């Protein structure tokens, strides 16, 4: 769909012939549809899911903690709110112990469950909860959502939100019109400079040509691209007036990303899985491009209507008979 929107923009006149030679590339975070991953919530959700699977498999658990665990999870939040962290940590250890006991109880009775899809689901859930219980606070490949284990924690330099939970999306737009010519998601929170090669490869596939000039921010230092000229924000040496103007125009991609998040639903992905993230990001780019084409056609229509009105007024002025004094 994205190549067709680019072709439609060229046919409609929304993209000039030489605009594909100069692009701006930036990254943003597409958050996933998950709740804030607190330890108490994750432990309680894991315990509840294991108990539900045990009931579905007709396995009698020794103790489900259906009464104690939810109350304890609420108490953890209360302790954190009033900054009683010693009590909070003690309650968290107890809640983690409840989940571990249910896990070990279900694992012991696993041989009694017959082979089938239900047994496979129980095995997958046991492995996932085991990872949750053994993960370290500052370890890698942490689990932030049980229904979406691929979610990454991405640190941001924003005062209002220090962390965002989702995946990175690389966006490439034309420098003149802000038309989307590349949209690609990346799992695993990679460095921005390491994503530039893959982003330009997608732009070359979609537009059938490699951009001559790529304008990026300072997060792309160390990109290693030599086939195209890459301008990084803050560059002072060797800039012609035209290149300096292109470098100033790089900031235009920021409001385009903002419109994609507010108007194009890029702010939160409701789909599950890495492949679904890639599809959703591309669809957001297509929607933004179609919006650009519609804006261009609307502007052309307004110009045509203004010319028609001006022509009619001119005809009326010429046909008006002067009144004798």
C-alpha cells in the first residue's frame, strides 16, 4: 500500500519530481496497548492465569490464594503511595511467593494432564511465568506484559514520561512536503544509527531510487552510511547555504510524527506480535500519506473555485452597462 500512496502522490502533484532525492529520517516509539508494568500487577496476573489454566485442566491445586493475593496486590500500591517502601518490598516478596507456589504446584501435576493443545498452553505459560519470577530488576529481556512478552522498555529524555513501553519505528519523509516514503518498526530497542541502513533500504525499495541527501538528528552519529550524503544536526563545517537550509528543515519531521500519533493512531498499537507492529506502522504511514494527498487536492480545488469566481466577476463587470450622467 505504501508504494501506491507514493505513486498516487506523484500523479496528483503532491510530490515534486526532485523531492525523493532529499529525505529526513527520524525515530519514535509506538507504544503497545498494555498497562503500566508494576511488579504487583504482573505477579497477580500470572497467579490468576495459572489458576484459570488449572481449573480448565481439572487439576486440583493445593491453594489458589484467590482471597489473599488480590488484597495483597492492592496493599502494595497503598504502601508505595505513602512511601512505606520497606512494607511494600515485604508484601511484594509475599505476593511473589504466592505465585511461585501456584507455579510449582501446577508443574508437579503436569504429568497428569493429557497431551493436547491445553497442555501446550500450560507449558508455555509455565515457562513465561518462570521467566517473570527469575528476572532481575536491571536484567535484559524483561517481561512487561504477559499477553505481549515482546514489549521493550525504551528510555526517553522527557520530563513527563521517563519510559515508554513498545517498539521503535523509523520514519522517512520527503524534506519538502513531509510525505511518508518509509515506515519500518524495529524490535529490541536498537540504536538509531544502526537502523539508518535498513530505513534507507526500505526507501530505495519503495521509491526505486536511493536518496542523495539524508538529514537526521544527533542520535544517528556513527551510522556508517557512505552511499548517500548524511547531514547530522549540529554540523557546522563544510555547509553550503543550501545544505544549511536543508538542515534547518529537518525539524519539520517532528510535527509530522505528532500528527501521525494524534490523528493516525501511531501513539498506541492495539495489535499483538512483532509482525503486527510492522503492519500497523506501515498502515499509519499510508494513512498519513493519503491525508497529505487529500489536503493537496483540497487546496487545488479551492484555487480552481477562486479562479472561477474571479472570472465570473470579471465577466459581470465587462457586461455591465454604464449609466449616463
